[in-house]
């Protein structure tokens, strides 16, 4: 109908509504279709803390944000270009995040007295000037859906539920995506509920055609496919990627994977995922508490499994005594901590990076452990694999830090060829000759001799061990030797991990250094600032203990080092202590990821605001 | 369902007690009841029908928890209270192993209480040796959750005000399927209990009343000394009436739900009136009543197997479930794992 | 020994349910059984005979554990599983307070199991409201230690292989002195249980079967729906026979130790043959049998007070001991504390 | 009998024998008598890890060391001048610690084949040259005691036990101390066992007179009383002092003391001590585990008690989640950690300082706590009091670190006048007007409104709290405000604690900095080196978080900063990070305290070995 088509490089869309409005589902469908279409993308859901908050309330708003583009997409986007608000609460909660001049599509039917009051609006924002500056597209979504489904066999309640598909259809039209993938999905999902299937299909396609016919939309947008590397892709969240990475590690290590876990937000999905993989021999043990979970994992490690325990902050706090046991017994175990807002129960559904120092130091005595951190949802796969590799090769506990942002966020994963993953298989000790439980190989790691092996019967435990022989030893000098050996073993791993890589302007004055889940925001900020003419180098730590061996060299090369972190300065603390450099901190503890603009602004501030010149 | 006979490998050469000794200096106090428990285990282990390398002893922390060091098998002397959890991991990783837990009243019932009741609930195939000396030995004499009310110890100089646990009641309340009691000073009986526990599939608790001659000496004298034990201990035997006394002149009968001691000498009651022990009773109620004899001074202390119930064990169910799924879906490979769900190609 | 009547101050002005409401938005899912439990507590609390400021609700973490936010008294929403331990500290610090614990099946029986059994053992004067929905609600639907075997949940997509706890059996095995069961959908009965628990001195557990309409909807339908409940629930009343059925046409009798359902209509059995409930029976055996009805589909679900036993409470004993020592030795002062033991003067 | 008397400034004596030989008792008696005599002193017991190891074994040797003098005694002494060895094992285990030329008094009767074998001596060391260089005094102690008690009513076994009193009598003679105090003690101790009383008295006095008559001793020693400050004194161990300090704090705060604890070596004695103080209203709750112990303490704090929990390393690891709850709820609680050898169960009966970083960082999220450390056994009293003062005034958890060395070591305590201790009483909030649970006073501390207070009913918990109002808040900015407030509150305490004091040569190039229980060894080393002409300044941290406000100024004044610690460098880590200074580390992880000579040698090494000139 002759609508204008505008080509965009990237777009950020946020779907928001009541928990019951199906926003997560709508968002995922849009994501899948967009992925199939060939865009690069990154997503982030935002759940309320309540399971099902009463409809219409501010704290019950559930959101799903998707950033997609024809370029390299690094984050779910700082601020949406488009908001789909299913009710007044969704509008109220989300409006502050929008770009100025953003498009707001609202379901006008939901803007009744009751909902306005629940959303604590004194006046209907659609009827005053408060939305000036935005492009508001008022759509009577509920009404239109009801009209579309008139005469259908489903209940009124179910009709109400279909409105998200109407909205989705409309969005498909607006961004010029096919509705077929969603129809296919519906056909399998609602296989056994033909009436619902029909209704939803109808809502979807009516929404699509509504976009085409209505005069509310004057412009249609087009985002070209991205130039992605060839191959097969799949969208994965960080938690999914973590789970798959662990199974892959077990297969490549030729071991069975044992997970001891206790549910906790936002780590539970790793348990859920892994419990589906029984045909891979994965054993998932839902323990009575976090302590039992890690202890069972330690027991399984002793008996020869690839042992894993997963948790979030408060759970890691509970596991610390047992982590010390793993240090002392030198058994391989992977501990995955999906960080969330603390201290204490804190902000359980929000993200944060405040468990680095807990991971580093949260145990009695001198008990060094290896610490890794994943940088993107997809990287969770690789770092889970890497954590397993290191644990098995060096017979050490490895803590892998991810966070709520990575865990729930998703991005396309270029599926690797399983054969391209390294063989990390281990040799259990079977040879009796010369066997001592605490003898060491060139990696300083002790032999793994598992129960069932004839002739290698031995005892281990939490008391200090005699060097080589592994018997209990109260000898004073032996204790110092062992403390130092345990430290050295961890430190030596620096030789077996990649160097810290510097990207951007290697000759810049400013180095921006991050770790873990902030990678995307930092990279985006650096990239944007560089486009604006600033000279900046960037480096990102995925290995926190030990640090990569070239770290000192890298860090000392730059006049200023800026360290953005979602905490009060934990990596900064370590860098200061380790390298005696006075880093510039950029800290945020709001339960939210960085917006790249926040980092960009700080960069510009440091570099003097005039393009660094 | 895996049962012991099939799940464990038979040893070929007959082992002896000595084969199970590590030869390490045993570091309990001279006179400690733990020595006897160790000796009985070393004597009984050759009859488990297991190769040495397939037996694992897991312990927590306490005097009793040093036990694994002295058994020449695989062993894990872990951290305080966590032995049942660690043992659970060992057993799940390799159900072929026979896994014993050696633990104390503090280790199992105080700090380790949660792991203990959940192990009972799940009926995981662990055999628990509870060294109950009613005191914290290793930390030098504080009262424990099994210490009598009023007990004066280092941490209760004016007498404790805590009521004690009955470990066997706790186990039964939590769903345990095999519960037994024995005494450090009854070597033959203790051996029999170990041997019987070794044959049970699922959780097996043996509460062993053990003398700590340093911090709680004589706690069980009544049950172990020559002149008092016959009158104060009743040995539970399947199918036999509860008879005790120096000349087997006393018995326990059930008056409704009330156990009471009757004389077999005054002509009022005969053997036929007595409670006949049925260790295979699928109803744990009678075992529960037996577990509470200890509250009533008029009743003797029961030793023996209180009950044993057949139920699939947790580890066996875990294995079965995995095997079934593997059979029905085929073993997973990485390709199908990676390609699970929505995928698309960029060409 | 402190008893409730003397230890707690009587409120002077009669309070109402509304006085106990904080007026905060209640943040459970619409339709959740927790609303009813809250309402019954707000209705019952005015009758506790306590001033508002002398009541404390302590909870752990879980949907159920949000409870304290809605009661306009002192409250502590603590960390997962630790409510009984924190409540113990509150009660010991100030035994005048009436201390309630609001908790879930995961909070109390999974991570909090150890504190729970020890609170039962000690018989500390806490009143525990166990919101048993047989699921982890707040973490969105994993199975809990009370979930049925075979249950499919987020963490057990192929069905769980765990046997469940019977919370009341666990409590009895651990030495609890008051155990009761009620249902979210039985407001009057639930109020009665709360009121009775409030009068007990020592640990009081009320297991409340609570519907989680999001993750475990209908778990207790059989016991709450009009057409099935009469045939599947038996209300325990002191001194009354166990009668149930739409027309009170069925009863439970004890055949030896075996509870069995009998018809009162076919002339074979009459009311006189039935099990007469004695909630004050000092022997917990019958309560233990009742706690296991749930294992047997042929038996109805008992609700009501399973048992209550009089025993001094831990907090009262602690207080008494301190008072006795103060009386006999006099209150300590710093001078004598500092000069305790060997001293000498340097002049 | 005309024996030579030699005047000594100080002497270090070590009693060593089987656990059953009563060495602790003998040592304590010698200590008490020496204290009454007016010497300054410091003691250290050394127990075997086993409760009662079999007689005669190396690992069953129990020792008690006493350093006394007419000067200021700071440590139990680096190396004994005199060893009393009751059997070959005691000789074997202890000989390596002795000064060259030390006196060794041995019970020759115990040097039989069996005992020699148990002690792994191939030959009798009394009969070859192996003790050349020492002054060996062979005494047939068992025989002499048996002779003395011939005809006494007690059993042979009891006669055997009396030999320690014979040895003690001999030592009294040798060091010229009265036997009367011990006789007095015996009379009360053995009141109900008159035969034993008589036998022991006899053994003691016979031993004394044996010293006088035997020709084995040619010299007698005299150590003059020390010039101690006037007043009443009492010998206290660190654990005793800690317990008394907490009771004193409760009395001065007008609160009841609540201890939640779970036994663990070497902290259990605090529980034992406090459980004796029921007449002070002290409630001691022996919990089912460490988590319950601290949680009960938190509950008691909520209800208005002065709340305490005591533990050692592994126990602190278990408490970390709950410490976070105390941080979030801003409730006062004192957490005392008596450090021992780690990691894991480690060396449970040995000392170490390796829980500093655990205390600092061992919690999920940003959860700052105040950390103090006691420097001597007596200082435990004052720091326990100080920990209580800070906790109550600022409504914060305070971790007080002591260690196994302080806990078991003892020294004379000049008993303070109770009235001289500051009033630290608190005001519970009772005023309804303007009450909000998280409003703050000038110290940033929130009001303490305890259950039972009409009108102040409120709810607290582990979820993030709204500033001022204390309701649950998921607000993102509020979270950052609260994280920063919690940090600021702790940091501000720097204004309320003493400055870091520098002693010695303020204008030196070298500053020696320690923390906690190493104070004595460092001070002795510094003092000795200074006597030898080196210029050295010394400072000691008793406040670790926050650091005293002048710390930066002090640390930056010196060319070199030497940090001796019983760990792998934990204070060093904090100083490096906080002050960006490159400290010199001196680390020891052997489960043993520093010998002052070890520190002195390092000082000399740094200062160039030629008296710093
Ligand atoms: C986490 C932790 N808490 C406390 C301790 C100290 N501890 C070691 S053994 C023990 C209790 C021992 O009692 P029990 O289990 O009855 O064993 P027993 O020594 O009597 O055989 C305690 C409290 C510890 N090692 N670790
Ligand atoms: C230490 C710790 N572990 C795990 C969690 C996550 N968690 C919160 S509530 C909960 C279980 C809730 O189940 P339940 O107690 O039955 O309460 P419900 O929500 O069903 O009322 C879990 C596992 C946590 N908050 N803290
Ligand atoms: S302290 Fe007691 S339990 Fe421990 S070894 Fe000695 S006698 Fe045995
Ligand atoms: S998830 Fe279940 S238990 Fe939790 S509030 Fe919702 S309905 Fe209630
Ligand atoms: Mg014990
Ligand atoms: Mg629940």
C-alpha cells in the first residue's frame, strides 16, 4: 500500500506486559524468526521477582528485549527503539529506558481506570502530553484480537491470551519478517489443541495484515541480514550454553557428567537443562542443599566422574568449606556460579559481578582455586568446556563465573563441529608401580586413581597431606611446602591459557579492561568511541586466577586503565594488588548490565571530551 | 533393580582381616571402643564378597571418622558432617562400589543431620556405622545430640538442658529401610550386624554404642558389664520372642501399644505371651516402638536388627532411569546435542 | 517451667484481623493457597492473648516465606532454610515473645532439615507453619522433598526417583511434642489448629497442605474438592472415633497395628470398634501410625492434631537454669569475674 | 650446699612428655608460681592432635613452654634454655628447638628399649655422643619418685603419675621458687583424696630437696622479679581473655550476652568459659552446626541481646552466608574466629593467620564487615570489648580474628578496674514518632527497635531494603545507594578508632608491619635488632577493616615496609591494593608462630647486615 520502507542497521525492540501476557514467548518467537532471517542478535528477558504478580501491577511487569541488526551485535541494546506495552504498568516501567523519539505501540484497551490506577497513573498518559517526543501507536489490541477470533471455539480467556500473537504479527509486518516460522512452531506446540492452534494462527496473521492495512503505520522497516560466518546456527542463552558445554566436555573427556545442584535463581536452568540429557549418561542430583550438592560432586569426582556443581552467590557462600576440601584433596571439580545481586538474598533476579572476591578468597586457609569468567552467552559454552579441561588436567577445583545477564540473555551460536573440540580425555592411574597418591607430574597434578582400581587403594581427606605420599602429616615444613605447591600449581596454569588479547588501538593512552559478562557493553562502547575518533585499546579478562601471563606487560603499557565492573571495584582491587597500578574504576551496582553509553561517556570524560585530540 | 549379589563383583581369593589393615598406627586413645569396631570390620569385610578395591569408606570429622585410614580400601576422610553427601556422590558415580560411612554422633546427627535424614529418605545404598559415644570426642568432651539431659560436660558445666535424639527413631521417621544397634563390646554381634548390613540394598544404619573412655567413660556399662548386661539388654532375633535376663527369665510383651517387662518365672506369662520379633515387618511401627525403649528405664536395651524393608534404592533407580532412557532414545551424541532445537544455516 | 499463660502478656484491647495486616500489597500469585493461610492467621492472631509487639514471625526463603511481610508484628524474612535457627535465637533472647516460623517444604525440609529436627529434639517453643505445596514455588517448579516419587517437574523431566518425606513422621521421629495437619481450603479447621498451636508450650508443627496453582495445581484436590473430600479426609478429634465419608458411614479401626477402613453400614462394625483418637497420648506411636496413612491409598488423610505431649520447653529450661544459678550464686559482677582464679598483686 | 647462683634476665623452659604425663599441669603450676614471684611471662602449650596418643610415641608428645624474666616478656620464647624430657619421644621431638648448650633434664628411667623404639631411636641417645653440646642432667625420676612414695597408700599407677611433681619440685629448686603456692593448690585440688594429696606433696618436696642435695646440679639460677605496673594480676589465655571481654562488654552495654556456637578447635574454650558464666545471665547455645550458631545469634541480636558467635576457619566458611544476612539487616553481632592451620581441616591444632582475606571477602555480593585482630592473649580481652562496642554503636557485624597461638598462650593480665571500662550502653528505639527501620543517625547506623516494643513493629530480611523505609526494594538506584551506604558506614568507623601507632625509630628506613597475634615476635625481633644498632620503626594493625585513617601516611613514609605474616601474604595483599605500595613479604605457613629470630634475620638482611650502617 505504498508505505515507506526505511533501512536500518540495527533495532532494539522491547516487549512488555503482565507476566501472564506471554511476553517471553512473543519475544522468543520474534527472536527465532529474526535469527532465521539472518540477523545477528542479542536478547535479554527481564522477569519480575514474583512468580505471578497480580495483573496490572508495576512490579508484575515482564519484559523481553531484542537487539538485532545487519552488523555485529554485541548487547541486547542500551535503549529500545520500539516498545510494545501491553498495559499501563508496562508503559510506566519501561518508558524511562527508551530512546528519545522511540516508537511506542500500546494496547489501548488495557488503559482503563483499573489498570491506570494499578500502574499509579493519575491521568491516562495516552490522553495528555506526557508521551510527547515519542511516536505513539495506539492499537486496540484486545479488541482487534477479539474481533478476529469472533466465532472461534475457544473461551474468552483464551481469546484474551491470543492478543500477544496479534501483536507479534503486527511486529512481523513492521519489521518485514515472515510469519511462517511461528506458524510452524504453533503447529507443533498446539498439536493437541486444534482450536487454540487455529485461534493463534488467526491472531498472528490478522495482526500481520492489520499492519499492512492500518494507517497507523506509515513506515515499514527493513534490517538486512548480517554477514555472519558460514555455518549452522542456533540461538542459545548463557545457561543453555553452559549446560551444553559441560556435556560436550564430558563426552570429550570420555567421562560421565555428574551434577550436584540445589535450585537457585538464576542458575536453576542449568540443572533443568542437564536433567534432560539422561541419554548422554548425565546424572543430575538435586541435593537437599548446596553443601550436599558440592559434597556429592566431590564424591563423584573421587569415584571418577566429571563433577560439576552449579549455584548462585548465596549458594557459593555455603559451598566454601567444601571447596577447600576439593583444594586439599586435589580433586577435579567445576563450580559454576551464576552471579546475582547481593549481598545476602539481595536482588535475586538481577545481575551483578560481585562474587569475584568471594570466589578468590572465600575459604579458610590458603586455598587457591582457578577462576574463569564467561564473556557472552555463547562464550559460556566454551568456558564451561575450558573449566572442565583445566580441572581435569590439573586436578583442581575451577570456579566459572557467569551472571544473570549472561544466563538469561541469548545470542546466535555458530554450532561447532564436535570433532573440532579438543580431546580432553584423562588417564586414570592404574599402574601400581611407583604409585603415590600425592606424587606429581609435570603439571604438578597428582594421579587420579579411582575406587575400583586394584592395588591403588588409598585414603584422602581434608587434613594436611604429606608431600608425595599423601598420608596425614602434621609436619610443619611439609605444610608450607604443600601450601606453596597448591599455589604454584594454580599459578603455573598461566602457561596453559591464552595471553590477554588487546584489541582496538594498541598505541592508545587508554586501556579499557573488563571481565566476564560486561564484554558486550564495553566492546560496543569502545567501538562507538573509536568511530568517533578516540583512540582506545581494549582487553577483557576471562581468566581471573591465574591472570594471563602477559597481563602485567599489557596493563603497564597504558597511561590510564579504566575498569568498568558491575560491583564496587573487585577486579580493580585485584589489579591494584597484583600489578600495583592505579586503575580508574567505573562501578555500577544496580542489578542491571552496563549500558554501553555509560561506559562510552566515561571514556570520553577520561580522554578529554574533544575526540581525544 | 540392582541387588547386591549382582551389582558387586565377587572376590576370587579369600581375603583375611589382615588384608584390610593398612598397618598404619592406629591413633585412638588406648582403651577406646573404636578399636573393637575397627577389628570387627576387618574381620567381617572378607565376607562381603567384594574385592577390596570396590569397597569405599567415607567419613566426616571426629575420632570415629579416622576409621578409613585403617581400612586398606579406598577411603575418604572428609569434612565434618558431610560424609553421607560425599558417599552419595561416590555411590551415584559408581553403583558397583560398596560404600560405607563411618561417623560419630556429632558428625552424623549434629552438623550432618540433614544429609543423614535425606540419605534415609532417598534410601540410597550406603551402610552407615554410627559410633555413638554420646559425646564429642575429638574436640575434647562437649555434649552431643545423643547425650542425656542434665549431662555435665565442658560446654555444660551445670548440666545440659537438651533432650537427646534417638538416632534410630530419627532414621525410621525419615524413611530408613534397615536399622540396627550393636555394642563395641559385643564383637560377634557387631560382626553379624555388619555382615547383615552389607547384604541390605538401600540405606543401612548400625548404631554402635561405643565407649569413649576419656570423656564419657562407662556410658554403656549397664549394657556391657558382666553382672548387669543380661538384665539390661535384649537381643532381637527374627522370629524369636524378646527374652532376656541372666537365666532368660524375663521377657517383653506388648500390652496394646505398650511394651512391658514380664517375668517368665511367676507363672503368669509364658514365652507365648511375648513380643515375637519380625525384622521383615513392612510396617515400621514396631521398630519405632523398639527405638523408644531407651526412654523407659524399666525396659531393656534392644540390640540387633530393628527392621529391614525391601524397597528399590535411590542409586539403582537413578541407574535404571538413565538406562531406560538410553534404551528408548539411544545414546546421545554431540551432534544431536548441538543441533537440538531451532537451528538455521548461514550459507 | 514457664507456661504460656504466665510468660506472655495479655493484650488489653481486643485486636482484630485488620490490626494484624500491614496493608502491604500481597505478592503471591492470584489463586495461591497462601492467601488463605495468611487470612486465617490474621483472624486467629487476635485470640492469642498477646500484644502485637510480642509476636514475631520468622521465615526463610520461598513464596511461603514472604508471610512475615503481611503480618503487622515483628518479622524476619531471613535466608533459605534458617528460620528455625534464627527463631531459636529470638526465643532464647526473649522468652516472653511468641515466635512463629512460616516456611515451605523446601525451606524447612530440604535445606533447613537439620535446624528443623534439632528444634523438634530440643522442644523449643516455636510454632511452625509448614506451607507444604510439594514443590519449590519461588524457584519456579522443581520437585521438593515432599513431592511424590515419579513426579515430573522442571528438574525431573523424566520423573523424580526420590522417595518423599512424611513431614509429620520426621517430626515425631525427632521428638516433636505437637504435630498437626490442616489444609489451606479448610479455613475454620486451620484457624483451630493455629489457635491450638498457640497454646502449646514447646515445638508445634502445623503441616498445611497448600495448593500452588502455578506449579503443582490440584495436588490436594482429592482432599479439598466437594465431591471427594468427605471420602478422603478424616478429621481427628480428641476422644472421638475416626469416622469419615459423606454420611459418616466409614471409620478407621486398628487391627493390631494395622489401620484399616471399615464400613459402618454393613453391620459388621460399629462406632465402638473404631480407633478413638487420643491427642494427649504420651506415647507417640499412634501419631506415628497416623502420619503414615498417607502411604496407603486405602486410608483417608488425617487432619487435626496428631498428638501433643507435655514436656518442659528448651527455652524455659534455659531460663530456669540461669535463674537457679543466679539465685544460688548471686548475680555476677565484673569485679568477681575479673578476679576469678589465681590472682596476685604487684605493689 | 654452696652451689653457684647465676642471675639470669630471662629463661625459657619447656616441659615435655606423654599426654598422660601431666605436662600441661606441671607447666601451669610453674607458671603460677613464677607469676606470684613477680616475673613477667608468656606461655604456650603444644598439644598433640590426638586426644590420647599411645604412650611413648612421637606424635603423642605434649609440651608446655614458659618464658619468664625480669624484663618485659613478649613471647613464649624462640628456643628453650631448658628442656624437661619425660621420655625419649619428648627428647626426640623437642631437641631441634633448643638453644645450643641448653640444659636437658631427662627421666632416665623412661629410656628403656620399648620407649626408645617407639621414639625411633636406634641407640640410646643418653649413651652416645648425640647430646654433645647440651648439658644433660640424667635423673631417674620414676625411680626417685617411687622411692619417695614407698609405703604410701596409693597404687603403683598413681605413684607413676606423681613423678611430674617430683620434676616440678626439682625445677622450683633450680630456679629458686617457693613450693608453697603449689602445695596450697594441691590442698584444694585433692581435698577429697587425702592419700593422693599426701603423695603429691611428698613428691614435690622430695624433688625440691633432691635438687638441693644432688650433685647433678652445680648451679642454681635466679631470675629477679620484673618491674611490672602496680596492680592486681592474673594469668589469662587468649580464649579466657576473649570470654571475659565479651561478658564485660555485655555488662557495660547493659545487655544480655548470647553466644551461639559449635565446638571447634581451637575456639571451643570460649564456649566452655562462657558456659560457666550463667550467673552473669550469659546464654550459651551449643547449636547443631555453625550455621545454626550464627543464625541463632542473629535472631538474638534482632531480639536485643549482645550477640556473639565463635568459631575457627572451617566454621567461618560455613557462616558466610549468614554474615551476609547480618550485613543486610544491619544487626550488631560479634563473630570471633580463632584461626588455625588451613585449608580445609588442615592442621586443626596449629596456629595460622590465613583467614584474613576470607573475613574480608568471603561473602556473596558487596558485603563489607568490620575486621579487628587481637595482638596478644591479654589484648583479646580488649579487642572483644572493642568489637562489641563497634558492633553495637554502628549496628554492624564485626569479625574479631585471634589465632591458636593467642588462644592457648597466656600471659599476666593487669586486672583493670571495671569502672575504668567505657560505658557502651545502647538505646533501643522506643519512640514511634518518625521511626523508620532504615533511617540513619550520624554514624549511619539504623535504629535498634526490638520485638516487644509497642508501635515499632517492622519486618527485616535478606532482600535489598529501601533506604530509610526498610521495605523490600527492587529499585535499581536504591540498590546502589544501599551498597554504598553499607560500605561508607564501615569506612567511617576509621574516624572512631585509634591511629596506627609507630614505635621504635620513627625516622628509620624500614617499617615492620604486622597484624594480630604476631605482635610479640615482631616486637621482640625489632627490639633486639635495635639493640644491635639497627634503626627500625614498627607498626601493628589491630584494625584491618577499615584501616586506621593515618595508615597511608605511615606506610608511605618508609623506604621499605616489611610484612611478616603466618600465611602466604594476606595483609600484604590488602596493603598493596589499598595503598599501592610494594611491601616486602615474610611469610611462614608451618602451623607455628614466628620465632623472633626469623624476623630479626630478615630485618638484618634488608638493612644490609652491617648494623644498618
Ligand atoms: C566445620 C567444622 N565444625 C566443627 C569441627 C570440630 N569438630 C571436629 S569433630 C567434632 C565432633 C566430634 O564428635 P563425634 O562426631 O561424636 O565424633 P567422636 O569424636 O565422638 O568420635 C567437632 C565438633 C570441625 N572439624 N569442622
Ligand atoms: C542458599 C539458597 N539456596 C537456594 C535458594 C533458592 N530458593 C529460594 S526459595 C527455594 C525453595 C522454595 O521452596 P519452598 O520452601 O517449598 O517454598 P515455596 O516457594 O514452595 O513456598 C529455593 C531453592 C536461596 N534463596 N538461597
Ligand atoms: S577421645 Fe574418646 S572417642 Fe576419641 S579416641 Fe579417645 S576414647 Fe576414643
Ligand atoms: S508459585 Fe505457587 S506457591 Fe508461589 S505464590 Fe505462586 S501459586 Fe503460590
Ligand atoms: Mg561422639
Ligand atoms: Mg513449596
